């Protein structure tokens, strides 16, 4: 199912793993590689997976500190007809290609995108160079907790349930 992606299991289980995700071509994210933490709930595929960016990404709908993603299809309209291939081949590329600055988790990125698109795209590229180099993907710290880093103000800025790391 996920054979086209590099997948690293966490704790020898099938419910938590990392997937290396490449930025879509012809976007400011092109050339970047992000490690995505995926946690499958016991009720998967009837309940959506929890996903979050491990290394930093500059995007209006991704919390810069925790990596939590604000995406309706994962947080509200998930269907058992979807699978992880949909997440990595459709939902995340669409999120990066078509950000929604009117429902931000990163207010600074949203404001910059609306105010000055060229400056926003330059900042995206700077983050790609600094945090999403393919050769550095294995060096990303894996011991990060979104629960400690996500404040109430940040979680309220997205109308959806925030998808990040679940409690251990």
C-alpha cells in the first residue's frame, strides 16, 4: 500500500510510524522532504489517522511548533473509503498546493500569504532549505510532543480537531 514511500515503524508496532513525504513539484515546497508522524487509532479506517509534520514547515494550516495539521478531510469528513495513500498522494499535496489562510494554525504565515504572496513563497523556500533537506531527514529529532507545545490559542484558531501526536 505505501510501497512508494519510506516508512519507519515506531516501537515495533503497526499503529505508529513515520513516512517521508516530498513536497509537490511546481510549488514552493518542491525539493523539500518532511517526516510525517502517523498514528492509526484502534478504529482505523473508521476513524481518521492522526498526522503531523515532524520537521518544520511554513504553512498557514500547519502549526509551526507542533506540526499539527488543520485539514477538513482528516479532521471532520474522514471516510473509511479513504486510506493512507489518499493522505500522502492527494490530501497533503493539495494542502501544500492550496493553503487556506482563512482558517490558520500559523497566523503569521496566513497573514504573509494574504499580504505578500512573493514574500510568503520566499519564506516557504527558506524553511525548505533550512528544515527539509532530503539528506537531513533522518537527523530530525523524534522525541517531540505536540501536547506540550500546542497552546489553547493555537488550537482555537482552527475550526477542526487538531491532528498531531496522540498521548502515549
